[in-house]
C-alpha cells in the first residue's frame, strides 16, 4: 500500500485504554495503550490518518430503525476505515462492523463508595444470633421452672424446709448466667444436679460470648452491603447508573425478565463512564457498572491524589469474559494485516505491560475494607463500641428509678389509708 494513503479513523476516550486530546488547531490526538497499538499498525500497514470524533462522543447504540449512533454509526455508514476504541465485542455490534482479533478479556462489576466502619448500638448482641438468644432465654426459664418444681417435690419427700422462692430462683439463675458468685448449696441431690447442669451451661455460654465480643470489638469487620447485582437491586439506599452507549447498557436494555430487567428498570439514569464520574462515585452519589480496567485506573488516581481509598469494587462480576477489540468497517482491506500485528503485539505482552503502567498503585485499595483500614495492631475501643451497652444501662437505671418512685407512691398511699 502507498505510504501516502490517508485514512479517517474514529476515536473515542476510554481511560485508561485511550485518552483523547484536541489541540488548539482542532487536531485530534490520542494517548495510552491503544495509541501505542494504533501507531504500530499505522507504521506496519503504511498509512497516514486523520482522527475524528463522533458528534455525540458515544460508542453508539441502535435506534428502532436499526441505525446506529456514535462511532458504530460512522462505521455503519462507512465514514471511517476503522475505530480505535477499543470496543467490547457483541453480536449486535458485529452486524455493523468487523472486529479485529480480540487482544483482551474484560470483566464488568460494580464500582461504589468504599464501605467503612459504622457504629452499631446493638453490637453487644451480635456474638449470638437471634435463635441462640431465644434458646438461651428459653433455657433460663426452663431451669427456673425445673428448679422450683424439684425443690418443692424434694422438700416433701425428704421433709426439709423449702427456702427457694420463685424470686430467689430467678435471681440465682441470672447471677449464675452472669458469672456472679452464689451463696449456699442445695441440700438434696436433684437440685444439685440441676445446679451443676446450669453452671456448666452458663460457663460455656458466657465464655463464648465474652470471647466473640472481645474479638468483634478489637478487630472489627466492615459490613459490605452491596457485593453483587442482586444486592444492588435489592437495596434502595444507593442509586445506580449504567454507562450510556455501552455494550452493558444494551445488554440490560434488551432483558425482558429477571434480574437483568430489574437492573435496567431500577437504574437512576445513565452516566458517561466510571473515569469521568469517579469523583461522584467516590462521594457516594451513585454506583456505576463498568469495566474493571477503568475501575483500577480510578482507584489508582484516588490513592495517588488523596493517599486514601474511597472506591470499592464488588466481588461478584456483573458480566465476565467480554472480548475487547478494534473495529473496522465491513470488508475493510486493512483488517487481515491488522489482525496479524495485533496478534504479534498481544503475544509479546506489550498490551498487558502498557495497562499495568496505567493502573499502578492500586494494591492497597484492592484489599478488603476491613483489612485496608486496619493498622495491623489491636485497636483501642472508643465510645461507639459501647453505645448499646450504655443505652442498656440507662434503660435499666430509668426502669429502677421508675420502680422506686412507684413503690414510694404506693407506700405513701397505704400509710395514709392506715392513718385514716
């Protein structure tokens, strides 16, 4: 081919793959891994080029008549020879262009504000589940009833005085459960067996409770409310958006039922991409569904500029194994030779190396929130760790004060009745 051949090439921005810059004279230039790959193709295939952008700055989606917008519209109308992109390969897109050999496999997930430690006033109840607490309460009631019943029966059998009232039995059960010392020892074997059984059970319960509670307070675990598409759809606290004109937007738009339809119907609109709106996502304005490569770049920027991690990537993917490629107009004479050089560059490892340089400084932010926020040593306990305990204490004191005032009132009323 002649080296003087000049081609029109469509270009769009997808950080970190491609960054678009428009010079003062209107000339469009690109930077990043795709710029490196494209310059190799231009050199090896021997063509000059003019980079152009679509008027809507979109990748492109079809309308009801089958006409595409964005760069895919330019390829469909054969206004350009190829488009740099890169692009996620899909069946719908293959109807309007020919994709090059794929050189990367992408995964899509949810990018959102990073979960952080939250004070929980009911944290002192968390060592046991509600079922365990219910069974423990039932066991305490059962021991009280059993203790009282056996004590009464054995006092009749052995002709001994019965000194265990219901109130004293309840207090003994509670004191034992709270690991408080008790006075006296039952005189009969039946009661002694009940006492030994409850003492052992209380020891197991309270030792387990104190150990688990200590671990939870000193090494707290961050609760992650959203870690999958199912979690995202099931909650209403954090709105979500889809990338406008993306393959994933079309993927959810075409759904007629199930979680995909719920995902599309419940969206709070669309956004440009996770790089352009990274600050809004880090600020908790919304969650975005986009590719992990862009997420890594956003995390790298976040940690490099602030020294902290404000973004979190869901562990479960929204879409996996998405092939990434360049796009050519149908029957382009450049595609076959371009595939050869793309394959050579891919096999050399250059694409992975270029991407790694763009997404460095992300290792700290990729750690789970509970790990990355830990200082590596036992943390001090602050007031937030005991909010629930103090509330319980205040409730107990208020109840005791109310009971005292009630007893005082009743006593005064009885005294007046006695005097008169």
